[in-house]
C-alpha cells in the first residue's frame, strides 16, 4: 500500500498509467466535467474499486475500557474515528451489567445520542461460564437469567441486536466443564432459545445466533439455518462472524447459504499462517488471510446493508486510539470509501 507521502504523481505509477489501469479493471470510469476537472481514477492498491453500502461499527473490546478510558470517552473516540456505530458488551461489572437497570441503560443510550453514534448491538462473554446447554442445571438457569437481562438491556439501549450463543458441546478454554453430547446440546439449546423468545418478541429484540465453530455446535451453515428456521420467528436470526470459521472453512462460502437470515456481522480477521489457533490468531483487519473482497461481494449479493463490527480482544498497550483509527481506515478501504 502506498505511504502517506505518495501523491497521484508518485514515480510508482503515473496519472495516465493509473487511469489506464483503472479503466481496464473497472470496465470504465465516470468523469465529471472536462479534462481540467476530471475525477481522480480509482487505484485498486489503495481501496476497493467497488463501493459497498454497509455501516462501520467496532466492539468495545478494542478499547482500553474501563482501565484507561470511560464509556463516554470510548463512544466519543469511535465517533471521532468515523464509525457509524459501536457494539457494547455486557458483563458482571462496569456500566453494562446486572447491577444496572432500565434507567442506567437509557442514560447510556442518551449519552450515545449526544455523542452522535449508534449502538449497533449488545454482546457478552457470559454465555461461556453460564452456557445455555451446560450439564449443571444451576449454570443453565443462570445463563437463562442473564440472557433475559441482556434482552431487556438491549431494548433499553435502543438496539434490536443481541448476540446469542445457543450452546456448546465443549468449551476449550474451560476444560473442567463436562462435555455435552451433541443431541443433548441441541435439545437444551432449543429449549433455552424457545424459552427466551417470547420476551425477545415482546421487546423487539432479535436473538442473533452466532456461529462459533470452536464450541462443536452449529458448525455448518445448513445446521445454522435449520436451527434458526425451526423457531419460525423473525426475532431469531444469525450473527455471522467471519473469523470464527476461518480455521477450517471460509466466510464467503457461508454467506450465500445463510442469506437474509444474517442480522448482524462481526468482521474478525484471522490468519491461517500460524499454528497457534487461539485468540492470538485473530488479527487487526487486513493483517490476516481473509478474502475480504469476496466476503463483501457475498454480503452485498444477499442484500446485507447493516453493521460490520470489528471484534478484537487486545487493545493496544500504548496509544490505544491508534487501533481504532487504523480499523476505521481499513474499513473505509474495504468498503470503497477512500
């Protein structure tokens, strides 16, 4: 990628050569006015030559919250960096937790409105220690309780999107947990989602089932479709994560099969170059092996025009705002906004 000091007169490529290249790649470029006011040609090294009408979002995990930044500072930074929305996370502490209620969540929504940024969705790690399919009935009940609280929180925050993990056969990062047979996992997941659905429908919140792969459940697109469709409700949809299947599969293959069931999307970069298939395999955008042009073409083909949320778990130790701005710039280039 050219550096920031290059211009259209860079010795790497002349304006005339760039124009010829763009015409050959795009099949023609529209110009406005005469030659003195012609539009700059598209340089495919800098940005996608195709424009995608989707919205930019970023997950709160990319910010040093709450250790070094307040929630308002995170919202403002996301806005200043050019994001349309931010995905918030529900946990047991901090601003979004069972300690908060409707008044507190509505205040967060008001704060976001004041900053001028949308809340693109609500996410949580609490589905893992409190799996909806856990062998311990106490943990299953706790998972249902927390999921119901998250439905209410999403409603109060003014977002229709609640990322939901239906269940797990196993959880690799919790090796002490008993493995759940696949048929038992499926039965418990259907019971749990079915039990939460009336509240979600009442409050206008979508239970967006995320594809995980590492949990051994709903590991193919047809399985996901069958699960989602079985509820016969517009409030059970798919939260599609591009990175979670990259170890063995490809997101551009899933998207046409899932189709318009996709309600929300995580853009999570993944690198197949290494052998450490842990959270360290997830990378900043464009620093991996995902075929992003193919992914975006597939999303556009199924008429997806909503949020693309960057999900990352490692805020930069120094100058953490750099990650936020880099991500915004990467999304602009991927979406053809540059």
